């Protein structure tokens, strides 16, 4: 089995982080009021609800990685 070099892995991780930051910045840039309202709603979640949202986010990310690889 051939593994990618550390440089390729580092580049991919940094590219993924860069894309995440770009997408995370779109809502506060173009709709700051909606972003604030969303954050206020999230702050009202209890711990179980936050964990569930985190789980769904992780599963969506894993599914997307599976689809593109």
C-alpha cells in the first residue's frame, strides 16, 4: 500500500482548513444579522442538543469525505 507523503497530507489539511474558514465567513460577511440570530439560537441549546448538532455535522463531513474519495 502506498501512502501519500507528509507534504501532500499537510497541503490537503491546510486546503481543507482554508475552505472551512472561507465558508464559515460567508454568512457573517453577507448576512450579519441572520448570523447573530443564529448564534443566539444556538446559545439557547442545552448540552444534549449541541452534542446532537455536533454529531450530525461530523456525520455529514464523513459522508462527504466518503463521496469524494
